[in-house]
C-alpha cells in the first residue's frame, strides 16, 4: 500500500511540475517584448522576479520529487518489489531535461 501511495504522489507531483515547466516554456518562448522602453522594462522585471523567486521554489519541488522517487526505488529494491517506471514524459530525466534546456 505504501508503494502505491508513493506512485500516486509521484505521478501527481510530476504531472504538476511538468505542466508548470511547459507553461514557462510557452511564456518565455514568446519573442514579442513590446515596443516601448516601459514595456521592455516591465518584461525584464517580470523575468527577473521569475528567476529569483518563482523558479527557485519550483527547483525545490523538483528536488523533492527526486527524493520521493529515490526513496521509492530503494524501498522497492529492498522489498523485492517491481521497479516503477513512470509514464512517458513524467520520468525524472525528462522533467530535468525540459527544466535545464528550456525553463
């Protein structure tokens, strides 16, 4: 039962984090920055706030997700349980790759 709870928690958190990364990619892929100095400054201020406040919070969530996954793997191996393979796109490597390359 504990393993099933960990799998459900992992899937929920990985899905939310993956969706957030995709949202950030869409937001910051927009090359339109405005036509005035005030528009550009507002965009730059928003980006700086994202980099210094928002992104570190989500980086903590990524670290927490990695800890949860590693705890589950260790427990599964120690209890001769099958190793859980997350659905496509929710693997840690996939989320980390999207995070580092695009967000």
